[in-house]
């Protein structure tokens, strides 16, 4: 009598045990890979948070005048005057409500939104510093050189803007004196709106009186230790303490400790990336 080949109970049990073992290993591998991918994505979020605001803040900080460009500062915020249009004076009339007739060089309208207005103007002094004046005038829009500029032989390239600005003028400016338009801006680490319960880096545009005119949340979230440190005069190391005079500031060290929005499984804290950069003011006398 022929006996059919088959699988014995022992062989079946062995096969089942091996299948369970292989399946367990595959599940463990998939879970490990999933956690690794999750951690990588969270790390990428943290790096993106730290880098997202870096270009704008460093660009504006570099333009600050070292002696008079910083209005206020602490470990979590810094208020600065940011130049965005440069030009030449044609004539100036001193006084509390003086006038400045000037022409300003063309700007890249894709990078500078002129519709946002400005806080005031500044006139370069003989010692190289700038005298700042708040102004409510509109940004010069005329492309025609006024008589005062023609008389003073102040010639600027095509696309320049000419106009009269009204504001406190301490002294008459001779023809050809460098002038600029500026905006007052405050960068601040403060509670986030986009990511409630976390810290964000904000950019506030201020009025001449110091009131917030517009706010923009640049990036979030950051660790609560994110903030500013300060370079005083020609010291190479940044300090946590402000100098007695803000005119002694020569730059800032920015600690952008970015975090991921979510916490990776099996972790108790968000992923972090610590990005530290130093920005030194370009317009300095020493």
C-alpha cells in the first residue's frame, strides 16, 4: 500500500515557530526604521526652524550703525534702526520741523516694499555718525531732480527718487552729504501663535513713538534658552551683560536653539538643533 507524502505535526509546529520568529524580526525592523525616520524628520524640522529666520535677521543687523543704531536690547529682544534707502542731501533747513531735500538711489522693489513707509531719515555728521530724525513724510516718489539738487549739482542715476522730508533737523547739511531712510524694527523671542505654548522669533515694525505697527512671526518653535548675547567694543567674546552705553555695542551673537514641533515616539523632549551665529555691525567708526 502506497503512503502519501505529507507534513507531520512536528514539522508543522517547527514551521509555525520559524514563521513567528521571522515575523517578529520583520516587525521589530519596521518599527526601528519607523522610529529612525521619525527622528530624522523631527531633526530636520528643528534645523529648519533655526535656519528659517537667519537670512533676514542677519541682513538687517549687519546694516546697523554701531554707535546709534541700537535703541534697546536684552537677552530676548533687540530694537534697531534698519537703513533701507541711501542717498545724498541737496539742501536742509534746520529746526524742530526742518526740511531735507534729497535724492535716494534706486532699490530692488522685489526685496524692499516701499509701500510699508519708513520711520525717519538720518544725516551723516562730520565725525561719521548719523543724526536720526523721525518723520511723517511719505517716501520720495518723484523721478525729477528738484531745483535744489540741480543747483547743488547733485546728480544721481536713472530711477532715483527725489523729494522733501520733514522732521527735526539739527544742523544744515551741505550738498552731497550722505543721508538714509530707516525703519525701526524689534526682533524678539516671545510666545508663538502658530505653535501655542512654544517660543517663536518675532519681527515687529515700530512707529517713531515705539508702538508696534506690524508684527510677523518668522519661525517657531525655539527652546526657551534661545536669545542674544553682545559684543562690546573690540572684545572677541560675547557677553550676557549689556554695556553701560548701547553705543559700545559692536555686534550680537544669536543663539537659535530650534526645536521640532512634535516629540518623537519613545522620546520625552522635542528634537533640537543649536545654531549659533555672530553678526557684527558694518557701519562702525572704530
